[in-house]
């Protein structure tokens, strides 16, 4: 059995700027100055790392208490603001997930920088949350490279069997950070060009498989199982 660990933003869905707006609103509610997000990269990073970077960029305190307070407000803001129309399901996702979910040799999970409530809020907006009974999240650790091992342990407990990284785990993502965390975990990695990074930008990071978009389920399974 193969464990497929999916990233969310840029891989499964796109929220078209709603997340950045909510981060800005959450930060503004805890400070008395305008907040600038200019030059702070979001893609592939954990939510706590993003909040810390934005605080530092604006010369604000980066204490654990401040980061936790901002994240709490961010979650509340997203829950109140996110609508199904804000969440775009990316190409290939809708046919692929049910096929993997029903496949006897596949188990689904998440590895995402989103804190857990936001991860399921985004997926739930388009009816995708139930495909992912387990995962590891930005709320588990700031360092994304630590997440695959945690997701694998949770999948083992859920499925009742072990997943050896090199043989049985595939991470699917859209950024160099996804590729890096897969390598750190010893897992295989499929990179898709549906986020902010182009094929030319992802190719130098040498994913095991580089796709413009997620293909039809049969083609995806054949290419992954042939790795």
C-alpha cells in the first residue's frame, strides 16, 4: 500500500488571495500600525513561519504568545470569511481523489503548512475534507520538514500498517519546500505546476515526477507506481 500525502494550497485548491487578506486582518487586529506583506513569501511555508516572518518584516515582536494570538484570530477570520466560491479546486483533483480513496493499494493523508482548522476549512468548502482522515499541519510544527514523519505515524495508526518512506510514501506538492520535505523524509515526491512555481523553477529541485497538472487517475497511478 502507498501513502499519498498531499499539500493543499496550489496542489489541491487555490483560495485566490483570501488567506493573505485574513493574515493581514489578523495581524492588524493585534497591532497599532499598518501591516505590509510585500516581499514575504507564503507558498510552501507553515502558517506559524509565515506569521513570524510578517511580524519580523514589520519590526513587530515575534514572541510565541504573539504568534499564537495572531493564528487564533486568523483561524476565526477565515472561518467567518471563507465561502465555497472563494475555493477553486485545481485541475485533476476532483476525479483523482475518489479514485485514490477507493484504490486498495492507496491511503490518503495531508502534509500542509496550514494549521489544522484552516486545512479542513479550505477542503471542506468544496467537499474534499473527508478524503483525508489523517495529516500533519503547520499547527504541529513550524518546520515543514518535520511533518512527513508525523503524518506517516498517524497514517500507520489509522490504517493499521506501517509505511516505509522510500517504498511506500509519495508526497504531492507544488513548491520547492514540498520537494525538500519529501527528501528530508526519504519519501518520493510528485511536483505539480499548478501553484506559483513554473516547471522551469521546480525542475532544478529534481522531483521524482514533474507534472504540469494532475493527470487522469489511471495515468497518475501508472506513473507513480512506476517510480
